[in-house]
C-alpha cells in the first residue's frame, strides 16, 4: 500500500515537472517571437515615414498571403527601433486575382498603411524575358480591363487608405512594361498608366495614393503620367559591389542625388519616397552609407518616406545585417524624426 502511494506521488511529481517544462517552453517561444514596435505617441507625426518590405511580402507577388507574413515586419521594426508606418508587398497580375482586403486590414490593424507594388507581368519568369500578354498596348487597348476593374472595385470597397506603386522602375529596361522592352513603344507607358488610373477613378477608388517610381539612373520626364495622375513621386535603387549588379560601390549622394534632383524638378509639388531601397552588407561600409543617406534625407526636406528592402536576395540588404548597420539606421531615423 505504501509502495502504491509512493508510486502515485512520484507520478504526480513527474506530471507536475512536465507541465512546468511545457509552460516554460511555451513562454519562451512567445517571448522570442518578435513583437511590433510601439506606435508613436498620439499627435506625433514623423517627418520621414518608415516603410518596409520583407522576404515573405516579396513572395506574395505570386502566392496567397498569410497572416504570419507580418512576423518579419515585426523583426524589421526591432532592427530599426521604429514602428513601420508603411508595409509594402508585391502582387503580380498573373497570379494575384484581386486585392485582398483581409491582408490590408491586418496591416492597418497594426497601425501601418498598406502599400502594393502592383506589377503587370508573371513574376515567376526571369527578368528580361519577353511576355507578350503584358505588352503596354494590351493594357491600353483594354485586354486587362476586367482584371483592373476587379482590383479597383475591391480597393474602393475597402475604403481605407491604400498606396499603389504601379509598374515601377519603368526606365530600367528589364520589366515587360518598360518602353524599351517586350515590343513596347515610346509614349505607351503614360497611356497605360492613365488608362489604369481612369478605371480606378470610375470605380470610386479615391482611397488610393498613386506612386510613380522610376529607378536610379536615366529618369525620363516623358514617362511621367502627370500631376493629376500621381500622388507621390518615388525612386528605387540599391547599392552593392560589382558582383551584385555590375556597378561599383557609390555613396548615396553619388548614386541617388542626380535622380532625386531630376524628380524634384519634374514634380516639385509632390512628396518624394525612397520607394524601394537597400544597401548590401559587403562591398563597402554599409553603416557609413546609411549614415550619409540620412544626412541627405535631412538636407532634402521633400523626401517624406523611405521603404527599406529588408531581406536577403541578391545580397543581404537587411537593416540588421550587422550591428553597425542597425545602429546607423536607428540613429538616422531618430535624426530625421
């Protein structure tokens, strides 16, 4: 009888220990999961808004969104030590049938504005590949109108703010919507943009802010759709060594300055966004580059937002790629806040 009681006590103790271990593991897992950075104090509007995109959000270009995708945004915020005002993801026309209001609502619920890089192509195919189904003439002639109307209607029904970066980096020559690629001709980009914009206006999607965003280099004023069709002027660009894009490491002022000057002259009344930007961990001093970037942002008061490409792809573009880069980024945001 005593042995039975002893066995029962031992089993009870083992069960209690197992429960404690399970609780510790659960709490440890919860504690290690990155949490969103706190929102800014009520009434405080940062001079420069912070935006991020991540590996999970980049993959959304060709696959359904999952709520867990936002976990990487939390990690980015921890690196920047600032709440993300803008959360950007990608969506191509070949795979993403319509705007997902649940995804946008999840972003809004965390205190961020959703931004979609909306791309008329099949993103699973290689850059530079001809895609005849997505020629600019097809957009202009209405071949994709049913698809565009579906997106416009869904965003109009969502009602809350959405930023739309449509057909970005049109001056780069690598995407099928570039006028120098895919059988397109000069003048067609603006016509296609205005056609899409008109459909959204007719659908009542006045909650959209349109971002026109060339890439650093040969910014062409002839490709600007016009002030009535654009809300934000953007500029994309990356810096790395020759092994990344074939160009040498350059300072932010050298790589971005001339294009920024061109854009501000072209649309001086528009806010400017560094709409997709990153610096590689190798090839130069990333921390110094970031520090100098924020010095230029501070000097150029028309730059109102920065969307950091916070992922590993061709290189490690992340804010947290090193402690020095992370510290420089957090300090720079503080200076321009």
